C-alpha cells in the first residue's frame, strides 16, 4: 500500500537512528536532565535567537497542548482557538478534560482573523455578565493550520499585539512547524515566532523524529510555576528523557530540521503539480506538505484500494475531501508510483 496518509507513518530519519544506536549503552540521568537534552536546548536557544529561552521536551502533540494550556490557565479561563483548530476538533476533548473550555472563533483559511479576535475580546470585556462566563485566558494558533495554511508575519504580529494589549499569552502549536518554515509563502522566521509568541513548540514527531515536541518559552517569566511538576502530574514527563533530547540534538545539528522540512514541501509542490495536471480539484490552496483534494466518492474508493490517504470531511453527498500528505521520508519514486496508479484508474474509468 502506497501511503500519503500522514507525515508520521514512517519511523525516524537515519541520522537519528544512528545517534540513538551510538548512545544506547550510555548511562544518563533521567527526566530531561541528561547532556543531550541540555545540548538540544542550547541549540534551540541559538536557532530561536532567545539565549534565555526555557526548553522542555514532551512526547506528543496532544499531550503537549494539554500540559501547556492547562498549566498556563487559571481555573476560570479557557483558550481561544479557530473552530478548525487541532485543540477544537482533533484532540478528543483533551483540553476540556483538564477542566478548561476551548472558546471557538470562526476560521478563515484555517486561521483566526485578527479582527475577529479583537472583536471577541472587546465584546467579552464589555459584557456586564462576563463574571459568569469563561474568561479568554490564552490564544491558540497552529502554524501550519489544519488545512496546511500559514500565518503571515503581518497576521502574527497583529495577533501578538492584541494578546499583549489584553495581557493574555499567545501559544503556537508547531507540530508541523518544520514544514511551515519551509512553506512556499512563509515569511516568518523561527526567531520571529519565538519573539511574537509567549510559548510555542517545535514538532519532531511529524518532522523526522520517532516522537517528541520541544516546548519553548522565549522568556523565563512566561514559564508557569512548577512546570516540570505539572508535566509530571499529567503523566507527560518521560523518565528516559534522553530519547527526546538526542533526537532534537540531531535535528538541530547542521540544519537537518530545515532540510527535512524543505524536502517535504518540495515533494508536496511536485504532488500538487501532478494532481493539477490530471485535473484534480483542490479544496483549499496549501503552501505546505498537506494537500486537500475533492474526490468523487467512487473515485476515492478506487484510489484507497492502493493508496492510503486521510479522510478529511464530506464535501457533499457525492464528494469527499481527502488529504494527501508528504513528509521528510517521501521519495520521488513514491510520486511516480502514485501517477502510475492514478493514470491506470482513470484509464479504467474511461472504458
């Protein structure tokens, strides 16, 4: 089965595999106190241009979102997110499970519009009954979004300014940040993200690592009190923290993270070109590694017999939106195989 279902269907890049094997028999402290975690943190501080940044390594995206958001919110606060945000629809109520509501705003190309955020916060403060409501205590973004779209520098600056004017933290989910930074239309640097957001994370699980997300607080004052304890309390503190540190130490050596992201986006551009040449209709334009295509249901059924793709949403009674995702591991040979399958299916449909 040829897979374009997601960007974490393979294991880890060879550089990580080699380093894990080389360091396997080393005896190291646990819980992220080892020298590899410390080295990875220093490299991330340098890459973000935040020499005082606090860096914490967690295992997965949902776990990271739940730990960060619940640790930074007061009991009466919720987190503002786009209605299509990952915490809104694809985390099984993980945020609500911690006792905090996700406060949804309309999405525009998968993003929160700064004007909508400004209006929402203004209306909340102006509501005479807001003491009886869930307070907006944080804003959540993802870059790329669930639809592979990107915030521009202008948009992120505007949202950052709004958050700071209302004194609420801005949190950016970077599960696919490597692909966002390499996106065709991206005009944001890692350093700019670090300085515009109060906290964000660099995704490893989807960008070449077995698992792992690096949470970055650009300034120490942004770190919640006793954050390690809170991570531990939620079962999110990995005893063998070395597994995360080693992977990020490798990813942030000699530009590997950037190269992996760039490769996936180049493969996605070739995928998009090939699909457009074959007459496929795109649901939304994405400059990153996720491409969303509208398929007739019977065509989708034929394709899924040989190619693994992700169901995204129903388009209408006869059509479905599916996602084709490339990754750090996608090969040109995979694309050639895909074209063979699609061309054969089309030829059979025309008979």
